[in-house]
C-alpha cells in the first residue's frame, strides 16, 4: 500500500511538471494568412482607442477586424455600438468610418481592406 501511494505521488508530480512546461500558445492552423490593419476609434474626432489587428486575408473586411478588437453591435447593416459607445439617432449621432482617409462607400461587412490599411471610426453628429 505504501509503495502504491509513493508511485501515485511520483506520477502526479510528473504530470504537474509536464503541465507546467507547456507554453499555452497554439500555432495558427496551416494555410491561415493574416494581414495587419490599424483601427482607430474616435468620439467627436478625439481618439480614444487604437489597435493594429491581424485580419484573416480571406475575410479581410472592415467588420472582421473591428469585431476582433472590440465589442460591436450592429442593426440592419449599420454599426450601432463599439466598445460600449452607442449612436444616438434622436441627436443624429452616428458611427461613420474612413479607410485611409476616404469615406467608405460600403457597409463595414462589405468594405474590403488591404494590408496596412488604416480604418478610423468616429462617433459624431451628422449634418
């Protein structure tokens, strides 16, 4: 009985030792290529957040990276809230965005992005 307990104790210690040696980093699945896209969030043209996000090249649209970086809510194809900051339709305050300084011509789920693009979302009143 004593020998069994010693063996179990040694085995348990060995398992703990092996578990402590893992890095926890999982390799990317083979074939997944990502591109860096920089996102900046502004409120009334004042920046409050900025991240460079690795977006899967096969899903390289504005919304994919935005959702990777922040909590996002959308309705009827429009972004209504990012990082807890919501639009206010009564005051005509909306989320609008640019890609490389140009106003987007498509919705965030359709607007494609390229490597090193800069996407800026601004929550501000419209005219």
